[in-house]
């Protein structure tokens, strides 16, 4: 399926290549570079590019293009999903997935890629299995290895491969048994000029960090499972149990994993945590524009809105912005025309505002469209949909684990049109 | 060489030439070179040389004795490979380390080998023996890696070795190795396609594999090697469907797309006009009752093949997968296979994928775009999910726009247009232009808004951005074409704007509009032409063509004003650089300017040029994409990718569905051999032919399936057991159960299919068998009219019930209850009259005997089928099970002499009584041996009066020589006291009595050995009866013992780990008291028989019966 993989950095250099079948010359990437040149933005490179003899399917993550070379018909999502899984694995192993990290760990990268695909078909993509095959590099381990001559590579077939719970390795031992669950919800919204909501929906995930000895069997139940409209599970979750009782029952993988992602049914009204008062105007003929932005909390259920970050792509004609924030700091990049305002926490008594003028290119006509404002924010200890975990039980093991649940609400794709 | 030495003192220049000319020379010279000379030669050499020096260094490291150095060297080599540098000259040094003990080093050598073996074939052969040895390694991981590397070495000479290795590994114990062999198949095939036939054999074998690990890989191999061999899939279809949920995610994608293709060739279309569909089918997964009933109802319209439904049902949960590729493949499967109304269930999942990465969004949106053309309704509720955000990348924006346009209808158009207004102002001008096109499409599709859109577009003409204006012009042109009459104002407006528009396409469009509607703007058109004549030479080609067109049209309509202008333009065109324009000019000139040469065509010039033109249809770019299977690369590119497998059309007539049936393999349960034996023995002496017997069976079974409740219960249990099994399999990971489950699995699916077959052949056989069995009890199988839902249906239900129960350690109480309702089949024994019983056996016993194993097969198969691969031995709790079977013995109730022609025989079918759980089912065969018909046969007074008896319905008339089987239920209250009652006809009354053997008062249960011991521990002392008995020598094998015990008592076999102890368990029918029988074999054909039960009277009677039975041969 996947013939070869090329890693291309932002400046268009191939810095790693791996072939699973016969070697494909790296000149095949020329077609990719061509498409890259044609695209104005890095994101605009089409994910699927046909060439006379091959097809290139690429993903862009962390400013690295992962270009897979395909020779014949294959579902493109299959390749895309796999490439993303590769990136996730790298991130898992090296903490970050950057060109430098990959170059530093090129041997581990190669070993990983070798295990993840056989003849272009995915072999082992489960992080638990891979970690048994190839241990993640740590400073300590590298030192031990150099001294003792032991290796990073497992000699046995990972226990998960053959078991019916391939995601969990056997023989897990911890002195402190803990299970943490983070319920993170993101609000995707488009707010129009007048402040009314055009579309708003809530997407949530439950990320887990489970460090439990043995083979624990967990069940997690919700106070209000009806809120969940559409869900997708980690393979460990028993689907039937969910269908019948709306209970998440699973033997968890060891370590960090995403247990569930969900979509809150669209019938429910979405609470919009902040409002934006804006007045951005350009006058015809003048080289000045006015910029006036005020943020305020709206429906936050008494919780503080934190880590607020406002960004906006100003029109091309804007040369510079001379603004005055009531709190936080702002930056304006004259090249990309990106205005970023790091607000921090919103104080309901004293609303943060950003006021000032923008200088426009002399002679340039008034921009047609006012910029869209993107907002990021965080609200701790609250899931905006009202989702609540009822209880978490463990079966199959004797000890008493420490359990923790954390709620958080974030802004996802939260846009205000002006 | 001598030359070199003599040269030593000579000039350096000469020396250098010599060096360059001969490599050998140079080498010999090298040590003798002076410092100065060395410096010179060094500088002279290319950087390649320094590189070589670097590799030299690596070579040394690789050849050193220190492992750490070797490893370090290999790591650097891998670094070189990763960078795409050539490291092939190190091959000999690297290949030596292939047998190294250090696993990491070995792995890296493998990486190297796979990369360079193709280039260094001879040297690569050196490593082969190492892999061949490793293929025999006890460690499965080593075996698998060896096979992986061996098959990745693309050296044609080792094809036979690879072939052998693949064949061996395909039969390996470890599923992981088998998986690797499936991958190796594809590699070998790409290396040497001539091996196809042999490889197909291996694929065929691996397709039968029950391992979820193997399934995905082998289907992948199938798709690569022989995607057209659909016949290989038939037998494995159901297995694949059932395993699907447990297969790893990548395998799921491959299997689903293969099954989509398969289904399109094997099932008939569910989309037929007028076909009724079962709305509740989705629910049916969880609640099979409705499905079963509905299916029956719709039998006349369209029945989806159960296998078709199986596929849809088993793929549905995968919509919840976290893997986007899996979700997409299920979505396409539903799109291509499901009845139209069911497709909508994929919508939500697809919309969910839009939250994922940009690339995923791109592909999903493409597919949604194609879907939304055909099925607006599917995505309309999610319209807002397709609203464009300023942060989306351009191709995502365009796709969303496409979808929004597709979704537009009268109801939502105002919302969409408002949204579009925002987009038009976007800074991304390409996107703004696309929006204008979209507005155009909305305007043509929805006539209500055409005017609104047109006005909006005209406003856009004054936009500052020229791409926006140009796009608007083009779209307006298209719109005007659809209804030109009212819009001369707009044309005038555009003419005014003409000078400011620079985009060629827009200018061309305006010119075309002028020409087309020149009669509506008679004053302006010639003026425009005048302006164009001035700028003709400076225009783009596309504009020039339109100028020529405009000139020609004006010439025809208004030649007075424009003749000169036209001629001028035609002259300019004649000498244009572009041949298209020259060609057009020549053509137009001939057409419009009358001359001698131009013939008849001239007259038609007006009709040619000013013909009414059909309005363009503004179509989606995704209009024709549906010719490709959704989710494929071809669909994404809108061109056929190499290796694309066309999705065939539905067949008009469904191909034979029995091809998917799997052959029965006798289940490997303890009692299985017994069955086989009994059957064989019987078939030797069979009275009726095999065929007929078969039909009888069918008849009886079919009555079971006819009964909706029974069949539904069976299917219910199916889904239940599936649930359980999945849980089970999660809990137990042992390979141990695999082999046994394997065979069971096959047999199970077989039996399922058999049942289906039976359904088809309903009724007819029943009729057939009746007259044939007139004199005997053979009618037993076909249920008499009196008791329509008796034996067989109960049988099947009980069987399936127990199956599902088998797996679950602890089940819901409700089911448990149900279970206990369902009692075992009591059985009748003939104690005297051996010959008669033998004959009787031949006549009718085949049915129960064969039936029972079948139901058992069904059950075990069902569960194993569903359980997938990793079935382990499950420990069932104490449960009522299917009755074991033995020869059914018939007793005489009423002799025809005493009964004045009416004779009655009865036997215990050992089935749970339908009427009351505490009753024992009894089947009575009434035969009229007289020469006149008997009327109103019924049951009269009973004695004792308190006797709880379920009578059969009165038989109105029994013709001479006819016989009828009726079922009754008698509550014996756990005693062998005879039940006395009167059998009455219209004229007579006969007192009869049924005295049950103690063994018939039980129903069998299954339990584990541990449970057995535990329960036995509770029933000691008074509750224990034991005796040492003599065993007939023929009865020493465990099979023979079970057979004898089961013939006496209706109990269940408890599987035992000890060879010398046999255990049986049952419950009394009325009170439900446990009855535990254990038989401990002693020396010299004696045995200790122990019975533990609260019912000590029954125990002693049972002991006596068993003693007798076991003593006789």
C-alpha cells in the first residue's frame, strides 16, 4: 500500500526517506514541490497529488510534510490516518515531533517505521505494543545501554499482539495506582457581526492517564449520558455495553490515551462564555483605521475565563497597528498581518479592551472585509455542556486506585465576524 | 609496476597523469608518494574519496569484535540510508552481522539488507541460510521477523525458498507468524507474478484462518493477488463479517472494502422500486423479535438476504471507531449497499470526522459532496457544520461551499445566501470567486431566488476586486442565458462597466452577451464593437474570438451600421498570430459575406449564428464522481487510479446463496462421537432412505422456524452470545480454546445456513412424511395439528438459549428464568420388546437423535462464530441445557385390541414442556387401526383427580389407518406414581396410565467440574446414595458410559478432567432439586456409583436403573 515515505521540512528539503518496497527515487517529490509552490499557504497543498506513476498523499504536521508514495488504489484516508498515527507516535516517543528530534533519533525512527509497516501495510500502530518492541529513548536508558550493551529493542513478541486486548501490555506494575480522566470540551462557534450566534456546537474528549497494576477492568458512568450525541471510542471500550446501558466499560491501555471523543447533541443550546464588542473601521481615502475591541464574560456559570488569546488576520493593506491594551500584551506581525493579543484572565469588574489606530498603506483602497477575530480561552473545572461523570469503578484487581476527574472547557474554532 | 618505481624521481606532473590513467598504478604508487605529492593528489581527488574514507571507517567498525562498535556503525549506516545516501559498498561488511546475537544490531542489519539486497543480489544470498534457520526458531517473534526479511529481499533467485517459507509459515502455530506470511504473499507476488496459482492456494488456506490477527492481512493479500477470485470468499464471508469488529483497524478497512465489492456481486439490489423496507432493522440488532416478524411480513416484497443484513449489522458499530479510515469505509459500504433509508445513519459519523485533521476533512468533504448531490436530506440537518471559517484552508473552503450549494433548497436558501454574502467579502479572492459561482448555481437551481441572486451579482459588478467582478460577469452571463427577456438593463449596465473590466474571461462574456442579445441593445452594441475594433490587437485570444463573433452577429442584424467595422475586424483577424483566430475569421467571412463561392450555407448564416442556444446547466463538479466507489483514491482524484476495482452493478437475480454455507464439522463436544455412532448404526438399518429422513428432519425443524417466537429466541440468543463472547474474549486471551472453537465455528455457521434452507423448504416435506409413517410413530417429527408449537420449536429455542448461556458466566436474571422454563426433552425407554424398539427406532428416532446434535451444533457454532478467534474454554455456570439424546423408547398406552381399533403409544421427547415448566412433556401417537373413522378423541377423567395434566385438544376425526401425534404435559410431582386418565372417543372410554421411568423426571443441566464438586459437597450424608456396581466390559469407555447413563436418565454430561470419574447433572422437573450422578471407575470392571440429591427416593430408583443399564452390555 504505502510504498515509501519522505519527510520534507518547511524549506523544501527531504530530510528522511524510508522505503518499504523497491526504492522510489526522491525525484518523485518534485511533483510535490511543484504543488507546494503553487499553493500560497502551506496548508493549501492538496493532500492527494497524482503523478504519472505514483500518487503522493501528504499530511502537514508541525511544519513537516509527511509525503507517502502510493502506487495503486488505496483509500486515501487509510494513508492519511496512518501518517497521522506516525506523527502521534513520534510525538509520544520524542516529546516533540520536529525535524531536529527526528534527526537526532533517526535510528529509533527507522526502527519504528520498520515495525509500523510491513510491505506497506500497517503492522503495529498501537503505542503500547510499539513501546514493548522499541523502548522510547531516555537519557538514563541511553547511558545504561552504552555501559551494559543492552539494547532498546525487545526480543519477544509484544504480549499485546496476540491477546484480545492488544492495546494493553501484560505485567504492568505500579506502586501508586492512579487513574486520571480529563473531560475537555471545546466550543466551536461562529458569531456574526451583531453578536448573534450563527452556529455553535460542543465537541468533547475524555483523555485518560491510567497507571494501574495488572489487568484492571474499569467502568465509567455519567450522570447525564444523554447529552452525548455522537461518540467515538478507543477500541478498548465495549460497544455493546455502551449501547445497552450508556456505561463506558473497558480494560484501559497503559499510560495516556484518548478514551472517548463525543459531540454534544445540537438540540442543546450552547452557552457562549464570552462576548466581544468590536468597532473596526477603515475610512475611504484616509490612511488610518480605527480598532476598538472589548471582551466580556457571558455565560460562564461563575467560573473565571482564563488564558484568553485573541488573534486576527488584518487586511493586507494594514501597515502597522498602534494599539493600547488595558491588560495583557499584543503583537502585530507586519509581514503576515497577524494581530495577537494575549489577554490572560478576564476580570468581570474591569473588562479588557484593546484600542488604537491602524495605519494603512498610502493610496490603498479600503479593504472590503473586516477581519475575523479568533478567540482562544480556557475555563477550568467546568464542562460547558454540563456533562458530569457519575462514578468510576474498578473490577478485576484488588487494590484501591487513586481516581481523579478534571473538567475543562476551551474554545475550539471560535470565530467572531466583524 | 616497474614504471612506477622508475618514475619516483621524476616530475610530479607526469606522476599525476599516470595516477589518473591507471587505478592499479595509483594504488601501488600511493605508499611511495612524498608528503608534497600526497597533498597534491588529495586535493585533486573528488569529495567522493573523502566519503569513501568515512565508509572505510565504518567498515572497520563493522568488522571489529566489539559489539558496541558494530552497533554504533550500523546506526550510522542507517542514518546514511535515511538521508538517502548510498551505503551499498558496505554490503559485505554488514551482511556478516546478520547472525549476530544482539537483537538491535540484527534488526538494523535487516533494515540494511532489505534496502540493498536488490542491488547486491549475490551477496544477499549469503544471508539466506540464517533466515532459513531462524524460520525454525522456537520464538515466534524471531520466526516472524525472519520471514519478513526473507520475503522483503527482492532477489528472484530465492523465489522457491520464499514460497516454501510462506507455505510453512501459513501453517504456523502462531497467528502472528501466519499474519506475516500473509504479508509475504504480496511481496512474493510482486517479485514473481508467475507464482500466482500457488499463492492463491496459500491465500485460500489463510482465508479459512480464524484469527482476527490474520484476517486483515490475508484479505489484503487477496486484494493484491487475486481480487477477482470472489469464489474464495463465499465460504469465509460469514466468518469475516462476524470477526470484523475484533480485527485490527487497518484490517477492517481492507475487509470492508473487499466485502463491499463482494456484496455488490452477490446480493440483489435493496433499492428496487416499490420495495418495502423494514424501518426497524437497525433496532433489530438489539431486538431481533421485530426483525424476524417483519421479515416474514415482507416476504412477498423484498427480503434482504440474511447475509446482506449480517454485513450491514456487523459493520454498523464500526462507525464509532476512532480511526477515520474505518468510519469512512463503513460509510461507503452503507452508501453502496444499504437500503436508501438506512444510509442516513452514517451522516453523524461523517460529520464528526470534520473535526479531525485538515487532510481528513478534505477527503471526507469530497465524499460528502458526492453524497449530497444525490441525497440532500442526509446532510441538510448538519448544514451549519459546513459553514466556512476564515481559518480553513482554501480547498476545504471550496469543498464546503460545494456542499452548501448542493444542500440549498427553497427552505434554506435565504440562510445560505446570507452566509454566502459573508464569503463574497472574503480576503481569499479565489474563495470569493468560487462563492459567486455557487450563488449562480443556487440561482439556476432554485427559481425563486434567481432575481435576488442576479441583483446581488450585479451589485458585485461594482466591486473593487477584479476577480470578483469577472466571476460575477461570467455567472451573470450564464444566468441571463436562462431568461434573457427581462434583462436588457443588466446588459446595458455591463456594457458601461466594460471599460473597467480587464479579466479576459469577463470581457469575453460581456461581448458574447452583447452579440447574443444585440437586438435588445441595438444602440449600445455597435458602439462596443467600435471600441473593440480599436483595441483588437491588444486583446487576449479569447476576447478576440468573441469580438469576431460579435462583429458577425451585428453584421447580420445591423449591417448598415457595422459593415465597415466588421470588415476591418475580419481583416485584423486574418493576420492574427493565433491560428485559431485566423481560422475563425476565415470561417466567419465565408459564412456571412456573400460571394460566388459560398453556396447554400450563406443563406443559413443567420440561423447558424443566431440560433437560440440552450442555457448552460450549472453543475456541481462532483456530479459524475459517483461512478467511483466512495472513499477511494479514484474518487478523490476523479480519475481512475491504477489498480482500481470497479464496483459492479447489482445482479438482477441473486446468485446462489448456499455457496456461503460452510460444511458441518461434527462438534467436538464429549457427546459428539456418540451421536455419530448412533446415527451410523441407524443408517445401516434404515427403513426409509436417507433422503426421506433428511426431509423429515427438515419438516420438523421448519415447523420450529415457522414459529416466530422460537426462532426469534434463537436469534436473540445469537446476539446475546455475541455480546458475551466479545467480553469473554477480552477477558481470556488463551490460545487454548482456539482449535476447538475453530471447528465448532464452522459447523455453527453451517447449521445456521441449514436452518435457513429449511425455512425455504417448509411444509412440503411434512406432508410427505405423514402417509409414509401411517403405521408407526414416525409422525413424531411433523407436529400434529393439535400442538403446533411443540417439540421442534421448543427444541430449537432451548438449544439456542443454552448456547448463549454457555458463554456467560453470569447472565441477567431474566434470561436465566427463561432458561429454567425451558426443560429438557424427556425420553422414553422400551424395556421389553427389544426387536420392536429397534424397528421403532429406525422409523422415527432419527429425528430426535439427529435433531439434538444439530441444535447443539447450532449453539456452539453460533457462539464460536461470533466469538471470533480467541475463544477460550468458557466456564459455564449451572445451566439447563439441551437434552442429551439417546434412543427414544416408546411405550404402549393402549393396545388396539383393547382400544377397539384405537391404539396409542407414548414416549418422552425429553423436551421442556411448553405448558408449564413443572410438567414433563409426553408425546402420544394415536393410530386408528380399525376400519371406521374415530371421532372426538379426547382425555376424560383423571385419577388422582388432583393430577395436573395438560390435555391435547380434542381430535375431531381420525380416519382409518391414519395416525396423529399429540403433545401433553403431565406434572408427575417428582414421583414415579402413574398418571391415570381416560382416553375417550365419541363412543368409548379407555382407562390408561402413564408411568414414567425415574430418569424422565429430570432435565439436564451443564455445570463446571468445580461447581459440581461444590454442589456435591452440599449434598452429603442423607442426601448421598452410593453403591459399587459391576460394569459390563463394553461399557468402560467414557462414550459408552455416557450413552448408557443418558439412555436411562435425562441428565447432562459434566465435562471432567479425570478420566476415571464420570459426572452427570440434572434437576428434577417439578421441584428443581439438583441431581448429581458420579461414576468412579474402579479396578476390574467395577465402579462406584454415587447419586447426590435431596430426593432420596428418586436417588435409589435412579441408582437401580443405572446399575441395571450399566451392567448390561
